[in-house]
């Protein structure tokens, strides 16, 4: 019987296993540089790189990345959940750089894994750059799950305002079935009335009341944003009280709804419907969203939160 730490004989490689092992042991166990290994073994640096790749491919090297307990199961996540009255908080390391998706997606993947999705379940998605970026990443495999927009389309050119596109991306990534909403987010009075009786639109709107899960972004205070959807009257007097929104439904510091001109015609999941969704997940990060997250949690518009450790610490400090 072979010892447990002995790899099987490599097949389909032109490199001798002894050479792969020598390169890998020096690189991973002795912290030697690829240049040092190349000199010792009498090969080029490019060959060393290929040796390391082949060593991993054939099981000579196994790499494990352990998530720190302080992120998911540690006291910080539990403290934030308790302080905000949430069921659970999923933490990722400090987010940095312009792209949020690669950082937040692992946390969202863990959150989705905990929902218990089965074929036929409905998952709603909101518009917004954070949800859009996460939808482009690996989030698990949930075949047969219906993915549907939680808000209508918008005339803004940025792709994250097009909720059908986010729906398509997420359905493609998780193996789900997309259900598209062919309606503007804020139609005129006559069109709004007509849409209530349009079968294809009504079909998606009816899904809102039966959704098992929702993935939503949390908008920062509208007067502080550089970009808001074109249909939102940014400088309406009522929005001065708004500290955030979910699905373009704005709310104040206590989580109470804030209306604006035309909001009665908004084609989007209502705040009461969001409260009734069993596993609503907010994905939000950044100091500008701390007040927005707290108020949204107070309103009950999401039950679980995916954020980073730095935002979590700021949330605790803000509610202390």
C-alpha cells in the first residue's frame, strides 16, 4: 500500500515525476524563487513554471485555502447580525479595487448555498452595479431555479441598470431559467395601466409574491450619489429624507417608505413583498452605504447580508 502522502504515477506528461517533485518541493516548502530553482535544476524559468503547473495538475501539489473563522463563523459576523436584527451575515475580506464582484461573490455563493434552492423555486434580482457584478461570477449551480427581475428596465446606458441582463447572466451562471420583464421601471400613467393586463408582464409580476429568495443591492442616499436611475427625480423634496433604497423603493432612517413623484407607478417589487420573501439577501459594501444598510435592515427589506469586514466594523460602530 502506498503512503497517503504519495501521489499516483503521473500520466500524460513529458516531465519526469522526480523533476516535478524537486521543483515543487523547493518552491512550496523551501520558498525558493523560480529563478533559484531554474539554476539548481539547470532548466529555464519557463520550464520551472510548467513543472509547477504540471505538479498541481497531477496531484503532486495540493493547495488549500482556508477561510478565516473570523469571517463567516466568527464573532464579527454574529455581532452584526444581532445588532441589525438579521438572520445571518456573510463576511468577505476587505474589498479593494473598482471591481466588487470577485470579492463579494464568494460570500453570496455561501448565502445562496444556505437557502436550500430546488428546481421550481424563484429567485429575484435587483438592478445595480453590485448585483450585476456578482451575477458575472461563480455562485453555485441551481438547475431548474427561475431567475426573475425585481424591477423593470431603465433607459440608462450602463448595463447594471438593465435588470433583464443581470437576470440572463445569473441564470446562465447557475443553470437557472430566466424570466424576462419587458416593461420600463417607471412607465407613464396610460402604459402603466396597460402593463397590468399584459400577460407576459403579469406573469413575471406574479412571481414576486412567490419568490423564495431575492438578491438585492442597497442604494446609498440619493443626494450623495454620482449616478441615479434617470427616472428618479433626484432633487424631489421627499428624497431629502431618503437614506437608501432597495429595488428603487426608497426609505428613511427608520426604514419607512419614502415616495417620490411617479413612484406609485413603479414597476418593481414592493417593500411589503420584499419583507415576505423567506430568504432575501442584500449585497452591499462601503462606508457610504452604512446608514443605508442599517435603515434597510430596520425596515425588514432583507434578512441576510453579504458585506466585507471593514463595512461590518463600521456598521457595529454606527449602531453602538
